[in-house]
């Protein structure tokens, strides 16, 4: 088993050409008490403004984002995509759950590989420094105090 050969990793893939131009419509109708959590977020972000701000900032930092697969998943939606940030490959699976009114209620994003996640988390910490979201994006190694 090789842990250094990532040529087969999905984050090294190119997206499905049929999904070129895909836009996450779930971002348009977000519940007032919606939550966002993920690999680069400390704790949970609550509310549509914070959720949209973080998702749109993340998307704006991608040099490339290509969707591999999107579609219904239980009472929600799933997205699997490959991206590049600062020349580094990034893969992400996003699970979106809807409430009974069909609004986005919960978003959970899982990113890989670890080295890019660490780098991207530091970028986001810098982007959100001195904002109300800064506590969700601490920079550098974290202590367990």
C-alpha cells in the first residue's frame, strides 16, 4: 500500500463535463436556523448569512472547481467535487439536508487531503480575521487547553 501516490485519488480527477456550470441552488433558500460544519470549521456556524458568506468565500478561493457528481441523497442533496486552491488539489463531499419546507437546514463538508485542508484552513483564518466568523477559523496548530 502506498500512501504517497495520490494519482488515483478522486481529488486528482477532472469533473463531469455535463456538470460544467453547475450552481448549488440549495444556497438560494437557506433556513434562518441553518447550520454549517466542516473539516475547516471550528464548531458550527448558525444562520443563512454566515453559511452563505463562508460557502461563497470558499468558492471564490478556488482556482478550479469541477463537480464529479451531484444529486438527491435521502432528504437532501450531495455534491462530490475536485478543486484546486493555491495550486494544491482538494476534494470535497458536501451533504446538504433540507427541512420540511424544502429549505437548506444543514450543510456538512468533508475535505481531503489533510495537507491541503491545513493550508486552506489557514487561508480562511486570514480571510475571516477580525470578523464575527473568526472564532470558527483559528489559525495554526490548536492547543487543547
